[in-house]
C-alpha cells in the first residue's frame, strides 16, 4: 500500500484546492485527506480535524503531512502525538511548501516509495 | 496549599470569566500583529473548559489540569491551542495532588519548557514565554500571588517594544514593534485570574 498524503491548511479552500491538484496528478493511487479551518469553520487549524484526516488517509506505509503556516505545523505535531503509539512513528510532517510539497510527495508515493523517501523528496523543495 | 474541588471550580470559573471579559481586547491585539483569532480561540477554549467545570473540578489536581489541557487542545484551534494545551497537560503531569510551593514552581518551569519546545521558541521573541519566564522566576523566589500577578502584567507590557521572531507576527518584522503580544497578554490575564483567586485564600 502506498504512503498516504494529508494536507493541512488554515484555509479550507487552499486545502481542497491542493488536494484537487494531487488527485489530478496521481488519481486514486495514493490515500489522500485534507483539512482546513478551525472548529468554528473560520481560518485556522484543528487538532481534532487533523487527527481525522490522518486516520482517513492512513496507510500501513505511513502518512506524510503537508502544512502551511506555523499553527498548522504545531497542531499537526500535537495530532501526531495523540495517535496510538503504533501509528505515531509512521506519520511525519514535511518541511515543504504546501501545494508543491503535496503534489511531489504524492507523485513519489504513487510509485511505491517508502515514507522516508517521500518525506525526503518533499523536503528537498525547501533546500533548493 | 490544599486546592480542593471547590477551589478548582473557582479557578476554572475565574479563568473563563477573565477570558470572556478580555476577548475583544485579545482580538484587537492579534489583529494588529497576527491573524486576529486569539480572542475567539481563547474564548472557545475556556468556554469548553467551563462547560466541563463540574467534571474537571471533581478530579484530583493532576487529572483536572490534564483535562483542561486536553479540552483546550481539542477546542481552541489556532497556534495558541497547542501551546496552552501543552502548558496545562505538562503541569498536570508534573504535579502531585497537593503540591507545595517548591513543587509547584518546579512544575511550572517544566510546563514552560514544554511550551518552549512545542513552539520552538525561547524568551525574548515576543511570545507568551516572555510572561511565563519571569513568572516562573517569581514563583521560585516565593513571591506572593499579588506580586506574581504584577510580574505577569508588567512582563506582558514589556513585549510592546520587542520585535516578534516567532509566530505570525514574525512576518511583520520591525512592524511588530510597538504592539503588545496577544499571547503574552492572555498569559498574563490567566495568571492574574489564578492569582486573584489564590490571594483571597489562605495560601
């Protein structure tokens, strides 16, 4: 099973739009979930919703999480820590721009790459 | 000091009432240098805590603190949810049921360190750590509750001339100077609320 991709943006529209671009690229070959907005539906991120997204995109190969601004990263870290112990080690946050990162991570994942490889390819975007 | 169920409930009520009373102020501070969600986020979080006040206050102090942290994490959203949540979760892990002053000061310091790790930040970067750090020092020096509240309020004021290096305000660079940090202000308000309740008790 391929690595799953989770997109976490402050904006529901950005999250959905990035997910659309991933789907266009890789179709249904990669488990994909996205979340944007806080508990009240405004701009922001929510630990509970991120947890739901990670579980929705769960793959035994792990999931790579793409985030936008600071709170999305902090809330995603919190969500990962709240996963069951056997899943915690197989969810990672990529250090990459959210749209480009999601597309390139998904493309890598669709070829059957490991979680470490998917994360490394996304992280390379930040070092270019 | 003994923080019994009735006192735990008063502390929860006072924190929630203080956040409610200052919601608009926190929003305005955050609109100046952040994304403007701090007042509503804090209110959502502490309203959720207040809604569970009976259940939380009935638990021993460590479990009550962890329950508050969990509730804040799951309800606040934004960048401050995990920071405030982490603070209460770690304080709950650090304390036993009847901590003395030294144990409380040590627990507070540990919770502050966890917040710093969560936010990848340190004091001096115009965040709530700029309030937590001097309060932690005042606790270790056996300051009275009224004195600690004063330290917290002054520390929040002292963030005005700072330039933000963490959080959304960091994008503004030098333009963040001249505004009080909303997280520092909310931390001083919460600490002030707790101190006001404790000042009125024997502790």
